[in-house]
């Protein structure tokens, strides 16, 4: 007797016009850095969006996400989930930024929910295991590729590493979009093997993760050191905004604009 074919469930698709989407996007909220970085990404980080900050050591990646963390936890009083993949999170720095901004450091720290995975498996599980009572407004992933680089060494493991990295990034983006929150990640760089003196600086140092990141993250911002202690943020890749760069500085209050700076 032939088996009866299982009836395929009907999938309901949500069609809309581009005009309807345009109207919806007018109500999107943004998280401002309160620095000129906002100018190159339309006024701040969009709700439901993940932005990548990448650059060399000391370029300001972690200082940028810590400043955003304090803004959300201290100023807005909202929960932050901070996945610290490099185990470099220092609550003392959060206290310093909060005090410099006139915020209550203890209340700020209580709104930051931290996990420090030490293996890729732990990083992969982090988003699934966010406690139900935590409703974050900001998701931070500091050093998103660090553990993948440490565990999956050599070209023979590159394919597996990239597959897992894409899977994790997809989880993060889905979580951010589904919950309509802000997402930021930081990433390291490596020297471009095809480097020449004629390449722009942002192409001499490439973000770790390759195309797994390039085709997943919408707004990618390269940070670099400049003279006089300044930092430069350059929007390298975006589906909506043209390449542009703006300066900022790092102070006790985190990242701040440079007064009187001409752009």
C-alpha cells in the first residue's frame, strides 16, 4: 500500500509595496554615539541593525562600544547584553565613563549583563541562553572572531570556521531584528597580502572573517589612529550611505567629538 503524501503546509508571505516599507522606516529609532560618527550612518545606529567597528589595537573599537553601553544602560536605563569574546571587559572603565557623564555608575553596571565565553561552543550558545527576564535594548559582541581564530587554526579548518562564523552572525542579526534592538560588534584586522602603497588604508588592513562578514553586516566602519591622539572612523561598506569619514577622540567620558574640527 502506497504511503499517503504528507500535505505541505501553506506558507503565508508578507507582501508590501516599497512605499509602505518607506513609511515604516520613518519611525525607526536610532542610537546616537553623540559624535560625528552619527553623520556617516544617517544619524546613529538603526533599531534592528548590526554595525561592525573594526581596526587595529588601540583604534577605539572597545571604547566605542563601551560608550554606547553606558549610554543605553546609564542614560536610557535599558538592559545591555555584552558578549565579551576577548575577556577584556573592565567594569572600572564603565564606572569612569558613567561618572564623567554625570550618571550613577552602580545603576549603570546593574543594567549590563555580561558573558565571557572562552570557547566557540559557548559563544554559539550565548544568544540562546540570554535569561528570559532580560530584555536588552543593545547587544554588544566584542571581538566577534577572536575565539574562531584561536580554535580553528590552519587552512584545512578554514571552511568549518567560516561556516560556524556565518551561523553565529546570522543568529545575532536575527535576534537584533526580531527584538528591534541595536547591535554592535567589534573585530580585529590582518594585513592584506596584496598590499601596495597605492591601496587606501582601509584596504591595507582587512577585517578578520572575510566574506562571512562582508556580505552579512550592513554598515562596516573602519577605525584608525591619527595624529594628536585623534581617531578616524571611516564608513567602508554600506547599502545605504556613501563612503565617508569623521574624526573623534577618546576621553574619560568615552568617545567624544573634537571641538572645532573641520570636516
